[in-house]
């Protein structure tokens, strides 16, 4: 083998020949799918309850609560004194009626504790994960002379169409 033949063979083996945008005929298409997880919002109705406590930190409440234990104690004491007075009791009986009324009023006040519970229906949202099959791309079989190649495409060409394919021959 002479030197000239060796150089030609070396050049042919090391060179890339590019045939940019060669038109090739579509022979077959195949869609390729992929499973992905998708978060989907789902609305639902839920009953939500809140406890509201009466604010008894005003000046009158502080005096009443300090002296009588609660507003109920004040009302109970006043009612006890009024009942004994109506019955014609003496001062000692009025004091005893006031103490007894105060005790009953405080017991009743401590039972409800000034808490009000309100419930309402609210629409809430939760997210559910679903597996969804999505089209990823198309594998397109093209014909170029006697050769067939498979290329990826984001669109689906029709069988028989000519599409441009970048072909690199080593």
C-alpha cells in the first residue's frame, strides 16, 4: 500500500460528512407516553367550630369579679337580699340571703363560663396525587434510500410525508 492510499483512507475514516436537512419519507410513527404524578385540587365541605370567650376584663367586671366572684354572684346576691327583704327578714337574714344568692349565682356563672361555640360550614381544598399518562414524543421511522432511521419528533407526521432530518455520516 502506498503512502497516497494510506492518507486517503485515514482522511475518510476520521472525517464526518454532514448532510444537513435531508428530506426523508415517513414510514411509521409511534407515540411514546410517560406516566407523571399530578397534584389535583379537590374541594370539600367541612364543619368548623370556634369557641368565643366573653372578654370580662373591663373596669366594672374587675370590681364585680373581685368582690362577688362573678357578675352572676352579684346578681345572685342582689336577688337573695331582695327575696329576704320581701319576706320581711331582718338584717342578719338579708346578709345570709345575699351570701346564699351569691353562691348560687357564682355556681351558675361557672357552668357556662361565658364561652360561646359557633360552627359554620366552610369550603376547603386538599390536593390528591394522580398518575396521568402524557404524550412525551413520537418515534418516527424514516426511509432514505435502502436505509431506515428512527428519529424523535414533538409532532406526529403522517406516513408518506417528507420531513427534514439532519443526517451525520461517519
